[in-house]
């Protein structure tokens, strides 16, 4: 009889304490993923802007549909062999800072962006890549 009471007590205790023990583990599960807006905010903050101001500038540029914006940036990153993610995000953060119109679905904007980042003539293969990116990005508008 004492064994049954002891077993039942241990079982009930483990059920009661398990949520308490697991709480610190699940608290770490809410780590914020680096989104485009947080990355641009971070870049602007590292350049000397107040964090709140950097966040507002970033949000003003991206707007309400961050998922669509993220997808368009990924299309550029994956579709344009001459640019990498850091270059794209640095360019976008500068554009946000100077409140320039960012149209990731515009061929002329994409050509201008690549030219300003690379500072060299755009190759025919890059032009073809940018045309494909424009088509993909126009779907997300």
C-alpha cells in the first residue's frame, strides 16, 4: 500500500512540476527571426541612427506587407548572380534613410540598384536576370 501511495505521489508531483520545469525552455523558443525590417533597422542603427528612428524609417519603406517585400528581396538575391544579400540590404537601408522610392518590381529600379552597387556596366546576362526578377516580383504586388 505504501508503494502505491509513494508511486502516486511521485507521478502527481511530476505532472505538477513538469510545466514549471519546461517553462524556461519554451521561453527560448520565442527568439525573433531576423526579418528584413529588423535587419534594415539594425543597419541604420549601426550607422548612428537612434533605434526607434531607424525602426520607423524601415517600416515606412517596407510598408504593411513585409512577407511580400521579403519574397521580392529573395528573388533578387537568388536571381541576380552579381549581388549578395548584404549588398542588397545595405542598398535598401540607404534608400530607406534617404526616403527614396523603392520599387522592387520595377525593371528600371533593379537596373539602377545593380549599377549603383556594382559601379560598372551591367552585363547582358545580368540584364536577363533582372528581367526575370521583375516578372517574379510583379506577382507580389
